[in-house]
């Protein structure tokens, strides 16, 4: 039994590969450039991308389960649907799909709408799937770290409703557990959805307070207006993507990204340990910047 991991060199995917290897699974990792990829011993490396049909058919050869992670791109939905069709063509029925929390509610945010559509396709195409609906990644705070450190401002406009940011390591470990559970299950387990959240629901003010405590100097919240955030993001990503990040932030301010009752306890039971905290992630980012 072999598990194909897409996005295998990314922020989540590399941890998924590691967690699967630790658990003794046979892993095939998909990467665009095998010469630059470093994986644990025993990992089978497949070169290609999700729209390279011939490469994907080779990658699916002998595979029994799929971890589907596709990044925020202009053709994200096409990538997801093509990959699911190729999986079905190859006889792969078991999928763990990385979606996003509130995918079905934040329909004006493109990558949320895309993931909601992919969730529907998993059901309509008859897959046995675990849908992992992840909150905003703590690890993404690296994008705003320099603003925090150099200007004393926490610039991410997350508002006052709260966002339960999640650590990529927690996402990956739950994904690995679910992949192995489905891969080894008898029959065809039904579709299940798991919300992936962090242990704390953060507001803009509380995130700034954590940074203040870690750095030992005042860090202020930059406020709910997303204009400056969009401008900052556009400095190192395509403008369409920066605008999409603005739309997402607007929904954080208006709706929040708050766990449902029992979400945190469920994750702790699955993992058998506490979830990683935002304070830990912020301290790690600050230490890395300090060298």
C-alpha cells in the first residue's frame, strides 16, 4: 500500500511525509524538481505537477491513497478536479484533502470557494475521504514577522471576533493519522470532516500582546482596515493573490474563524497530546530572526 503526497515539499506536505515515514507507511512524494527535494530514506520521489497528466498517471501507479494539497493559484480548482479524476482513473478511492475552515461560508474568497467545490466533488465522485478544514496557519506569520520586529506593529487584520490559528505540524500529523487509518481500513469508510484549529482563539489585540511579551517591548495591533495589509502582501506576491488575502482578512474581521464546540478536544484525542500554541510559534519565529 502506497500513499501519494502532493505538495510534498511545502509547509505542510514535508511534515506529512515525515509523519507517514515515522509510522512505517510506504510514501511517494510528488515534487516539481526531484533534484532539489530532500526526503527521508525510503521515500519514492515522483517528479511532476498536478497538471502534468502523464507524470500524474505515473505517480498514481500502484498508489492506494492520496493526500491532496494544492496551493493557492489561479488554476487551483482545475488542479484539484484533474487530480481527483486521475485518482479515480487509477482506482484510488481513499483521499485526505486539505481544505479550509469555513470553506462553505466564505464563498466570496476565491480559494475558499475552490476548496468548497473540491469538497463537493469528493462526495459526488464517490471517494472515501477525510476533509481537513484548516484554520489560518500560524506558520504564515513569517510573512509579517519583519513588520512586527522592525516597526512594532502586528499588521495582520484579524479583527476582534477571533481566529484559531493552527500549527502546520498539527495539520500534518492529523493528516498522516487519517491517511493510514483510511489506507488500512476494511471496506470503504464514509466521508468525514475534521476542523483543524489551534488551542487559542486570537484577536488582533491578543496576538499583538503575545508578541509584546515575547519581545519585551510594545507591539500594537495595526487595526482592522485591510488596505495596508493588501499593499504589503503585493510587495512579494501577485496582486491578485494579495487582493485575495485582503478578502480573506475582511471575513476574519466580519465573521472570525472560531472553532466549533469540541473541535480542540477532538484534535487532542486524535493526536494524543496538546496542540501547539501561537505563543510557541511566535517565539520560534522571533528566535529564528535573531539568528
